[in-house]
């Protein structure tokens, strides 16, 4: 069995093993980040005549207004757009919270194990 006194090959192998293990350990976090980056919140208002999409940044990523919604009038249409955007933001928040809970639970379990030792 090689020892640290035997020279660099042992250290190179050990560093490679540690690096491989670290990469395996953080892969779930990388996948979570990628998933969070691609999630979209969706909401609608005015009986589906106004549909909004919100990006993880909080920016409005899409807005679709059915031509029939123009009959609502300016104020009602504005309220419908805000309502659809708000519903989309709520949807996004729920999705992200669920993803974070699912993605971080294994790490929380690991922290609990370390704290018990």
C-alpha cells in the first residue's frame, strides 16, 4: 500500500480521487441550478384572454393578449395584465420552492448526520 512518503504518484492519485468525489458531490447542485434557470412561471387572467410568463429573474418573459381582451377597456385590460403577471410570479415561486426543497434535502440530511457525530 503506497504511503505519502512514497512520492508524488500517491498524492496525484489521491488528489484525483478527491476531485472526482467532489465533482460527483456537487453535480446535483449544478443540475438544480440549471433547472432553476430554465423554470418559467405562468399565469392567466380575464378568463384566459391574458396570459403571462415570468422568468427566474422576475422579468416578464412573455405576454399574450387575445384580441377579444381588447373589449375589456384600457383599465380592465391593464388590471388583467397585472393579475396574469402576478399569478405567473406566484406560480414561479411555488415551482422554485419545490425544486429547492427537493434539490437541497439530501444535503440537509448530510449536515444533520455531521452535526450528530
